[in-house]
């Protein structure tokens, strides 16, 4: 009996020992599996971080624009290869310098103001055109986009990210274009000066010759020629003052031209009324159309109101259909044109100009007066505004 109990106790001890070791082994296996998984996760994370770092580095280095990091003291902390190519400095040379060291002196005040605004929270980023200086002192124009990076918790400034785009070729082209425009302005001014002086010389010579003429018909011919040359001078002056020959406000052009004609040629008792639809056109068709208006207005002033008779001249501009065609009318309430109507030099010139424009010039009765209508439509000389 006693021996049996001893055997049972020994067996129980062995069983308990076996269970203990089994627990230890199982626990160790579980811990080993968990550790292995943790190590695998860490390894995977490290590989992912390394891949992400390599991808970031490749993106920065292969970017088509310059990329740089600048610390709060203005020193370069990271620059990519494209930025080095733009400014002509090596990476080592840049990392040993401050951004102000390679900034054109004239552009440094604007840099300081942009930095102040970002520090003050007035703006989150900056976009400016500026010049860096290459090692040989030559400036290179760039477009700088800068952003101040702040700590995500405290909001404290940490560093600047700068993206730099080379715009030197565009700026050089702009400067050449500006120089060409300034040269054009000088040339136009010289041409205008010469034309004005030559017209004035012709007017003076004609006026001098007119004093020697006694025949009334010849004297009238001189007066007409003088008025026509004066009108050409007005057209040239109005066109020169606008400067934009590609797209000029034709309605405003007609308005000011007719006001100048009234001031120069019309008696005080002749009133001008304007009904002008806004339209823009190129100088090429504008010049002959303006000359037609001049001839019609001069003809009206000369013939519609004899013996000091008062009256009204209406100048009307419309763009029928809004497709660029244009209609110009000069209407008066004067004595009207006789039938059949005799066409003098003025109307002959007007019809020649109308033919040049591929337009039509018609005369219509208007109460007691006359209405002359110029229609031009193909190709469209003007565009409605």
C-alpha cells in the first residue's frame, strides 16, 4: 500500500514536471513566433522607410526644377543637382554659403520683406521673380516659390523649402522685346514729327499760293485742298496718340476726329450729334473708313448749310448683326442734294476709298437733308465691343 502511494506520487511529480516543461516550451514557442513577427515587421518597416527615402532622394535629384532647404539663418541645408546647374555653383560651395551671398543686391530687400511676412504669419508662401549671381558675377533670372515649414505641434518655424525655376531665357526675351518696343516708339515719334512738319509745310505753301489766286473757282479748290490736308493731319494725329494699331477703339476715334473737324472747319451754328456703337478694329481698315467720314463731313459742312444757315450733322456708327460688319452714316437736316446730284472731288475720293474697302457708299433722302451711308462687311473690318 505504501509502495503504491509512493509510485503514484512519483508519477504525479513526473506529470506535473512534464506539464511545466510543456508550458515553458509552448510559451517559448509563442514568444519566439511573436518576436519573429515583430522583427519581420520592423524589417519590413525599415525596408519601406529605406525605399521611401530612396524614392524621395531620386525625386529631388531628378526634378526638372531646383529644390533647396534653407535654415532660419539663411544657410543652404540641402540643394539638388538642378539647382546647382541653374546657379552654376557646386553643392559644396552652396552648402558653405548663405542664400543672400548669391542673391543680386537689388533683389535682397524684396527677399527680406517676403521672409518677414512669412515669419509674421501674413503669408504662408512666397512667389517672386529674382536674380541669383553665378560664380562669374552674371545674373540669372529665376522664379522662386518659398514656404516656411513650422512644427506640427508648436507651430514654431523650422526651415524654408524653396522651389526654383529657371526663367532667364524668358526674361532676356522680354528685355529684348521691351527694347524693341521702346525703339519702335522712338521711330514712330520721329515719323510722326516728320509727317506733321511736312503736312504743315504743304499747308503753308498752299496758303501762300492761294493768296495769289483771284479766280473764285481756283480759290475754292485751294481751300478744299487745305481742308483735306488738314483732315489728313487730324487722322494721323488721332491714330498716333492711340499707339495700339492692332486693336483701336474706332467709335472713339471717329468721335474725336469729327470733333476736331467741327472745331477746325464748321461754323458755330452747326451742331454735331453722335450715335456711335462701340467697335474696335485694326488700323489698316480704320484709316480709309476715317477718310470717308472726313470727306462726307467736309462735304456736308460745305454744301448743306449755305448762307450761314444753322443745322445739325448726325454721325452714326452701327455694327449690324454684331459680326464685325460696320455701317457709317453722315446725315444732315440741310437743304438736301439736287437731282441729279453732282459729285465733286470729295465724293469721288470717298467712292475710291469705299472701293478699296470692298464696301458700298449710298445716298438716301432724309427729310429736307441728305444721308450718306458707308457699309463695309467682308472681310469684317471691326469687332463689336
